[in-house]
C-alpha cells in the first residue's frame, strides 16, 4: 500500500512469480540489487511502522535507502508466495531477533513458509523455502584490518586449518595482490557460511565465535556457498539433509 492508501499492482513489483513452483524441498534465492533506481521507494508505505522506525535510525541516507529497498523487496516477494497484500504481511521476531511470519500470515493451506534476508552494501539476498528453518548471509568483500587476528577470533581451529591449507597453495605466487585477494575471499567465504548457519539456528551473539565450529554444528542442515556478484561472498543454510532444489531469481 502506498502513501495514499492504494495497493500497488503486483506486476509493478514482482518480475516473475515463482510461488506456484515452490516445492517442499526447494529453496528459492532472490538476488536483490539495491542500487537500482526502480527499487520502488515510492511504495515505502508498505513497510510497517516498526520497519520505518528502524530505517530512520540509520545516520547515513545511503544506509537508510538500502534498508528500505531490501525490506520493500522482502514484502513484495513474500506477498506473491502468500497471495496477500505486501502491507498486510505481519512479521514478528524470535527470542534472538530472527524475523518470521506470524501465524496469521502463514499460508492458508496450513503449511509453513520460512525466509531469511541479508544485505551488504548495494546487494541483498533473500531465501524462501518450505523445507525448514533457513539462514542466509551476503557480504561485500572488502579490506579488513588485522585479518589474522579476526580469523583467530571468528573461526575454530579446524576452520583456520582449512583456510590456511587453501592459502598455502598460493604462498609462492609472485603476485602478492592475488594472495591478499585470496585471503580476503577465504575469510568472507568462511564467515558467510558460519553466519548463515547461526541465522538459521536463530542464535544471537555468541560469547565465542571461535568455539562455534560450523561443520560440527551443522548436523541436520545443508550448507552451501554461493557466487553471484563479483566482489561479494554469500551462503545459505537450510534445516534439512534431503536433496535441495535451488532456484535463483533476480529482483530488479
């Protein structure tokens, strides 16, 4: 619903409907471009009061715009799956703040729809599934200070060993920039995998990320890393060990 109360036509928001093709063991991944001028900011009235308040808390306009565009896309896409107006979708949070649909907004057939949203810089990733709880993470690959120290704080001993083994293959590369780039990509590849699982589990901030070994804690889950945009790392984790049919769709 826009600012004067009208509901936007679905075709003006959703490029291709996939709701009818969502099978029990499918994961639909929506890649969302937050840079696009057609991101639909004129429909910001679809957001809930709580979402608008969260947007206003951002100090910088760019961050406010990105948050708004990501959540408008979330509502517009969910609306197609749920066959209801975007503004009518009711969201709530779990114990540790993970967003979810309220019982009133769940599919009319009695099924459950799980989703998770992540955004970084000008990109967002939304996952939707009926298979089980899901978590996603996308991160812009960017320079980080004290990369080794961050690695020790964020990754388990086994995770650091796997990372170091992969980097050893480039240790003798005369192009130092290539090694630095590989170090950053390796860090964000491991980080998005860990963060996706943590979000899927609905965990809040842990006292020690080092003590959380992603693979050891992933029993009953399927984890996958994703490569879509140059300069970004992404991953998803879904609570099932069955065969997952992953379908990709672009928003804007």
